[in-house]
C-alpha cells in the first residue's frame, strides 16, 4: 500500500468497524499481538531475560501497549507497564485492556504526577522500551506527563543498552508532516499498522522512526485495496 495520511488511517478503522462489523477491540488485539510478535523476534532468545518497559498513554495507542504487554509476558519477557495518565483516564477499548493487565497481576504504575527523574528511574535497566504514548491522531506538542515520559525515554536510550520500539509512530512525530511537533521519541524500530504513514517519507523522519515494519490489524483486504488505490 501507499503511505497513508491521518484522515485515511482514521477512515480505515472507522470503515472496518462500521461497514465490515469488526469490533474495535479485535483490531486493537490484532495490532498489539502482531507488534509483540515483531518485538519478540527482534529481541531474540538472548534478550528474553531483559525487562521490557511498556509506556502507555490513555488513548488507543496506550490500549495497543496494554495488549503488547500481555503478549510479551506470554512470550516469556519480564514486563513492567508505566502509564502517563491517571488510573481512571483510559476509556473504551483501552480501558478494557488496561483492566486485563491489572487483573493478570502484571506490574503496572501510574506516573501521571511523576517528575522526569522518577520516569528515568522507572525505565532504568530495560532492554527495550515500548513507546505506546501517542498515536496518529495526535496533533500539536506533547505536554505534561506525556512530554516528561518522552524526554525520559530518549534520555534512557541515549545512555546505551536500551532500544526503543514505537507503536504505530514515535510519540510526538506528526503523522502527516513527519516533523516533531515538540518533544519526540527517537525509536530504533517502529511497528506501524496497515501502511507506512505519509510523514515517514519526509527526509529526516527516519532519525525518529528507525527501521519501519508494517503490521497487519486484520482489516479486510477489500477495504485496504480501496484505501490504497485512492
């Protein structure tokens, strides 16, 4: 498929749900499971003992992160979930997957009031950080706990020994322009859903995305062909 803009990405989800009857939570499950499988393959057997820190926001990108955390644990990785939002901030499908993580007893911490030093302490020692803070629908600069989390992710990565996996796109990178709107995650790998995003093709965007892998979410081929040919 060709690269997609923000409104086209939104349209794929909407049409999959409304026209084809696929529940949004199924799309989220498929996205998160396939992202976890990719990260597991990239990590290799030698890294299954290294902690993975999954950093989640309150929206659907965070919901993907909760699914990723569950599947990574099932694959044998030690996982900690760090949430840059209040305990009750997630809604809809994201809230469902947050509850699954909680009920499964996975380590989870809400750091909406934490400073950057606390964020960095929480990320220390991770072999991988999963950036599931902000998705393709985000416009404008990250603020508050999101900005602190982004800065802490980059600071931890810069020290060496930790790689960053961005979910769909690096948090803070504009989907359409490929430019950072403010604080922006620098990822080693981006697992993006359905198709590359238009902004990824901009010169300089690769410094934020790292290697890009396109992942399936289970949307029907007929829908993807329709969108891809527009």
